[in-house]
């Protein structure tokens, strides 16, 4: 059986940037995810090296500015991510690519899938915008579908 982790990253102090963390908090309430490692990764991606080394598959949940309407849910691979990175992209998306490059150089090659949500607002606020909060059930559905592929 594959070792799988679901990793939420983002900053809960910056409204919709925290969608990954808010989703992890919701996943922890669901019995479906009891045997899956659920991780609140915060914003310091480089502290998460061991997550990518010890798991066969890592599903990352994060806000992702891909230029589509807010609330759009993306499923991308690390190879796809550079085409989404723009000058106003979150720093943790760039750090994630750097980290994956480093772990590949170390001889590890976990399957990584990024489920991104186009944010509506990135501003100082502890709550998600209503529109992004309404997307969490859809993000959870995407995570479950990804787990079924494992």
C-alpha cells in the first residue's frame, strides 16, 4: 500500500491564501481520512522535506493564481506548475518547485499532485472569503478522487 500524505499549505492570516490549511482542518473531521496523513504545512515549505521523502504520493492543497475566475479549482503536477507561476504568485509555489527539485536530486521521486484554488482576496483576515469557503467541499471531492487513483 502506498504511503500518502495530504498537505495543506498557505497563510491563514491572509484570507484566501489559507485555503489549504482550512481544507486540512475540515479533512481532519472526516472519518474517510483516518488512515491518511493530513498535514498543516503552513508557509515554510523547506521544513516539509521529510513529508516528500517518506511518502509515495503527496497531494498538496494551496491557493493558486492561475488567472482564471476566483474559486477555480486546478489539478496540476509540478511539471505543469511553472506555466501557472506569475509575478504575483505566492512564494510557497516557487519554494515547492525548488524543494521538489532538491528531493529529486537526493534520489526521491514521490508522485505530487497540486490541487489549487484561485483566490478571491489575499489580504489580512483570518476568514476565507465566502466564495472560497464554498469551494472546500469541491476541493475535498478532488482529494478523494486523487486518493482513489493511488
